């Protein structure tokens, strides 16, 4: 982790890609084949009305493919709404997520408490975390949200990681994202390159594409 600016340790935790419930298996197979890596069934998020599949990546990061469920929480929680909204527009990149171990400072900045999340993996192990900032992501998809893990087991440790995030291209403003996060993105993302472009009349803010370094070279997923 890094510790600069507001003395707020943070790092890139994971990136989220959305598929509809009907297409999630096909999407998982397609991306897994492109990256020559395997997804694991992450289980259901009962508080958000979603479920996910996890691909562990190098540098303690991971890729999540998440889909909405036919569940009341999908329409009642910010994360559920964000996932459902993205699925209804054809799916694709949802957000990038930043982990911190000082979530209380973000709670003070946002003026509200973080939301508790959990999911039980198929092997019975339960993962616990808190998250905040999803309302910002829901309003402007270029903005990441924040997570603090309450469990010792991080999803990147499931399975064998072989690929890594090389570059994230975002439609939006680097200045706005840096202000939202609290310090320069270079300090947060380290060796991961991040580039920004202005939205055209047919585009909206958010992740445009992600480049992954794999054993077969650089693979771009948009």
C-alpha cells in the first residue's frame, strides 16, 4: 500500500465487468479464454442481489464478472442498482475498486457509514468487507468506489494467478478522479498505466478498455 496525501493508504483492488444473468457464463468463458486464465465461482452477494465469478490476477488484484439476480436487493442497494443498470445497457465494464485500511476517513469525508457486504463461496468460506462510494460510481462511472476487507483471505489468493492489469483506459477526467480518490493516480496504480479521453456525443464516462499482460502477450478487453 501507499500512504500519501491525506495519510490514506490505498491501492487498486479489483475491476468489475457486468454481464446479464443469462449471459454471465458465456462472458466468463470468453474472457477466461482470451486471458488464458480460469474464473472461480465467487458466490452470491445476498445484500446486493448480485453474484460474481472471480479471476485472480497478479499484484494482489483480481477481475470480477458480476451479474444481477432477480432479487429485491438488486433494486434497493446502490451496488445492485449499478450492476442492473449496466446489464440493461448491454453489460461491460462497471468500475474499478480501490482498497483501503482506513475506511473511517472516507466515512468522515462522505458523511455516511460504509455498507457491509459478504458472500459465501461454494466451498463454504465466507468473505466479509465494507464498501463506500458506490453512489458516486452510480452517478459517474469513471469514479471508483472503495472497499475495506474484513476477512484475511483476499480473492486474489484463490486459484493460480498468471495475468496482470497493464493499462486502464477511462472516459472522463483525470483531475476529477484524482480529487475523488484524494491523491495522484500514479501513486495509487503504480505500474498500471491509466489514460483518459473525453466523452464523445455517443459515449458516457467510465472504463473504456483494460489491457492485460498474459503469457500470450497483451490482450485488450473493451
